[in-house]
């Protein structure tokens, strides 16, 4: 409920405060932007009372941080897919080999019968 969300806000504020101790200014900036992007996404999903937030009331800095963070996540996903494709080229998968959670094609596998 509300107490859990309040604790999450305090932890996020603490994390942003800790980022001030990072010596490299570029690293500090990237860390703060990434943290603010994740915080903004959670605020949109959960809102103040856990029922969702109003995306129209975001500050422009929050919008920029959210877009930047989403871009970083997308690049990370692209990198994983590229590495999976390279791994398949080097070592083809047989039916007995375990498949990663996302599957080799990026889609989640369902064990349920349709």
C-alpha cells in the first residue's frame, strides 16, 4: 500500500543522493538520469497510491530521463539479441539444450497448451 510506496520514494531519493558521491561527472550524470528514468516509469505505473500515475503531469526532465533510459534498455536488448545470434552461429542449439528465458527468437515460450 501507501507505506510501501513511501519507502520506495525514500530509497529512490537516497539513491539519487548517493550518486552525488560518484567522482566522475559523466558517470554521475548517467547514473542520475538512469535512476530518474526508472523512478519516472515506476511513478507512471504505480502513481502516488499504487493505482497508476498521470503521465501528462510529468516534468520535462522526467520525460527526458524516461526516454533516455528506455533507449538504453532498448540498446541492451539489441545487444543481447545480437550476441544470441552470434552464439547460434558458433554453436547451434539442439532440442536437448536449454533455451534462454526469452527464447532464441526473443519470444517467450509457453508451456501451457492452447
